[in-house]
C-alpha cells in the first residue's frame, strides 16, 4: 500500500500573483478565471483539512491521481456529480449558492 500521509508543499500565492501580473495579458486571463480559481482554492483547502493526498482522494473516489490533479487545476469545469464525490471523499458537504449581483 502506498504512503498516503499528507505532506504539504510550501507555496505563496500572493508572491506568485505579484510576479505573474507583471506579464502582459496575465491579469485579464487570470481575472476571467476567478470563479474557477475560487473553486480550486476550496478543493485544496478541503483536502488539506482532511489531511489527504491526491492519491488518497483518488482511491476514495475510485479514480486516478491524475484525474484529481486535473480536478484541482483551474480551467477544468468538473461536473456536479464529480464535485459531490470529491466533497464526500474529503469529508465535506457540497453547497452551491447563487448570489444576487450588486446593483451598479
């Protein structure tokens, strides 16, 4: 059986954004993916709280580590069924909310 102990990799998102926003076109492309990045952030936080590796989540979902890696990257729109299975695998409930836009 593989070692499924979670070992976090240090990462500073703000530092990454500061460097990346200096590149032409990055801000527009990044901002267009805001919702996807928020979803990825929630997935990673849930997996971290659960203390699970991608391998462990994949095993619980009956899929592969590469599928979990794709799921945890922006630009891939997972199905609602996949999000439900991921939430269950990391010990969470899935809640979806539509929030009225602010009048502007």
